[in-house]
C-alpha cells in the first residue's frame, strides 16, 4: 500500500494567516509579560513562525504533551511528557497549539495552568476540527477551521511521520 499526501492548506496560505495572527497578538499584548507556551511536539513549527510574527516582548517555554500515540484517535489520557522550565505566576500565558481536535488536551492544559496563578491564559491554535469536539474550549486566536480529516504536516504527525512537511495535508492510501 502506498501513501500520498494531498494538500489541504498550502504554505503561502499558512504564512499569510500566521502573519495576521502575529499582528493581532502584538496589538493585544503591547505592555504585558507574554509567555508563549509551545505545546510539543506538534506545535514546534507553528510556534517558531508565530513567535517571529509577534513584535511584543515575550519569552518562550515548552510543554510536552501526548495523547495520540501511533493512531488517529485520542487515547483520552493526556500525558505530560515535559513540564515548563519556569513558573508562570503573574504572567500572561498564550498556549500555542497546532490543533484543537477533541479539545481534551487544551482543556487539560487550561486546568493545569490555572492552578499556577498566571495573570491570564489564552489559546492560539492553528487548526480546529469542531466535528470531533468532546469538550468546548474557547480559542482566542484561530488560524483555520477544518473538516473532519486527520491532517499531517507543519508539525503535525501520523505515527511521528510527516511533521516536516511545509503544508497541511491529508494522507491518502492506495
Ligand atoms: O484536541 P485533542 O484531541 O486533544 O488533540 C490535540 C492534540 O493532539 C496532538 O498531540 P499528540 O498527542 O499527537 O502529541 P504530539 O504533538 O507529540 O504529536 C496535537 O499536537 C495536540 O496537542
Ligand atoms: O488531525 C490530526 N493530525 C495530527 N495530529 C492530531 N492530533 C489531533 N488531531 C490530529
Ligand atoms: Mg501527534
């Protein structure tokens, strides 16, 4: 069986949207103490591009989370694989996610971060897939709403493959 990746969102379209999100975030966080939290692994590409599209002062931290493993369905258990390197008490946290699918990961992170006393917590997600939502979480900055397909590329994986594709695509098997 061979696999082919069909483009869903091209790299120019992604780049344009990332610049727009960056401009909006720069405007909203003019004088705060912004911490961009890159949710590993999937957000590493989006967060790297988004950080460079924001011209406010910020620091970057990383949090490792895993619930999908090798398949295309959430296990329902959100495992923290790596914690933040510093406290976030009193800071304006912006969680950067590649995708909000069932919403379980982001809901878990919102609950976790709120126990640490940040000044604010917001969410920036490149993609959301409302057809699969199991919990509702407000996305403050959103790139694209997508249909119910398992997507790869621009950081997103299928069984750890395809994170390096420069666009968002869907796997087609023949
Ligand atoms: O809304 P949900 O259904 O919870 O899905 C979204 C989460 O799932 C993926 O992570 P994954 O567990 O695949 O880890 P990875 O980022 O290391 O690939 C993705 O990067 C999000 O963090
Ligand atoms: O559609 C998806 N693709 C890759 N990883 C994911 N994690 C949640 N949804 C997805
Ligand atoms: Mg994954």
